[in-house]
C-alpha cells in the first residue's frame, strides 16, 4: 500500500515537473522571441538612422551644388547686364557722334551748293590770277576729300551701330536664358530645403535622448580626428616639398578670419556634454569663406556631423578646418592663397542656423583660433 502510494506521488511529481519544465521552456522561448523582436527593431532603427544620414548627405550635397550654380548664374547675369549697359552707352555715343557728323556734312553740302556747280570750271578758265586759282582748287580738293572721309566715317559708324544692336540682342537672349535657368534652380532649392527639413525632423526624433546625442557627437569627433590623422600622414611628404613660405607658427596672431561675423561659440565652451574644438561664427548664409593662409585642399566633401567640410594643410604640422558650409569651391589637391574663396557659409551637417565651424590644428591637436587670428 505504501509502495503504491509512493509510486503515485512520484508519478504526480514527475508529471508536475514535466509540466513545469514545459512551462519554463515555453516562457524561455517567449523571452527569446521578445529579444529577437527587440533586436530586429533596434537594427531597423539603426538602418533608418543610417538611411536618414545618407539621405541628409545626398540632399545637402545636392543643395550645395545647386547653391553654387545659382551663385555662378547670378555672377553671369550681372556680367550680362553690365555688358548690355556698356553696349547701350556705346550706342548712345555713336548716335550722338552721328548727329554731329550729319550736321557738319549738311553744312558742307550747303557750302558746296552756295559755291555753285560751275565755280571750279570758271577757276580753271580764269588765267588772270593763276596762284589764286591754284589755291582755291587745292581748297576744293581738300573740301571734297573731307566730305568723302566724313561719309566713310558715318558709314562705318552706322555699321558699328548695327553690329552693336545685334550684339545687344544676343546678350539679351543669353540673359533671358540665364534668368530662366536661375528660376528653375531656385525652385529646386526650395524643394531641397523642404526635403532637408523633413530629414532633420526625423533624425531629431531618432536622437531625442541626450545620451544618444552625446554618443553621436563623440563618435563624429572621433571619426574627424581619425580623418585628420590619415590626411596628415598621406600628405606629409608632398606638403613639405612644396611649401616654401614662412613658417605657419610665425603667423600666430596675424591670420585673417575666414569670415566676418559673431562668434557664437568660443573655443573650449560646452557642447552637449562635450567641448568645442574650434569656434562657431554666425553670419549670413551664402557669405564667402576665405582661406586663412596659403595651403593645399586635402579634403573637400560631406562628412557626418560636420556637413560640407573643407580641410586645408598649411605645412607638415598645421591644418585649418571649415565646416557646416553651404557649398564648396575647389577640389582636393588644389593650392589656395590667403583670401581665396574656398566655400560659402551654410548650415549643412544637420544644423538649423547658418554658421561656420572653424578649427586650427597642430598635429591633430586643436588650437584656439582667437589666439591665432587678428583681434
């Protein structure tokens, strides 16, 4: 009896243990499924972030290229308008000169008519005063030649006016095309701006948490430092061989600022839990940014967190960086002089306000630009 009872209890326990084990297995599978779903969601979120970042890069590069083309078209439009103005002024001068010449020619014709058609023949037949007749005949000769010269000049002036009128027409046609192209590009700029605004809202939503923002910021800074280190190694020999100017160190306190504006963030000031390694200068969007010294463009393109970025190498130790640009000028390998335009000021890299981020580095160590540029 006891044995049977014991066996029954053992069987019940085994059954309960089996049920418990099955329940545990099922619970474990559910947890594993949840983890998998969470991991998939995280992967999808990262993909979305990367896609948004890649899309932001495309849009900002496109916007920069269009902005640069618009500025170039604006310059061409101004050149065309100035040329049309010069042509109009030349035409006014020619018309004024023609009026004067026509008036003088009319006076000559009147004089010739007053002398009479037979006057030259009479003088030829008049033998009473040969010297006088000879002088008057010479006068007639010069008088007629003067009329012919004037007629030739008038004819040449009329031909010039015709040519100027044709040139003016061509310039106006060219101007109309430039204006039409410019209008089309302006519409594309508006579309790019709208697309960029939507992307920034998505990225901001993805990185709402401050720790995420700080992590992203530090990651971008680390990537920039790595880029500069690689650029320094890759260009060291070439720069050392080609730069023959005075040492960059001697320019401390004498360098021009790349753009005139308000310093919104100073070197070393707080930046979302990190620090600014350069200065942030606020100015109007589209303002030309100039090289602070002679050097070579070693990077010109879009870089995550810094937007459209230009890096100049001035000698084997020193570099200057210009970020958040609207559009870029020059290609990698180009040499620039102090004051040359290398970019235009913008808000690329996901920024909301237009500003220039400017750094000076020595062997990848950030330096305070306010101690290097003129007061």
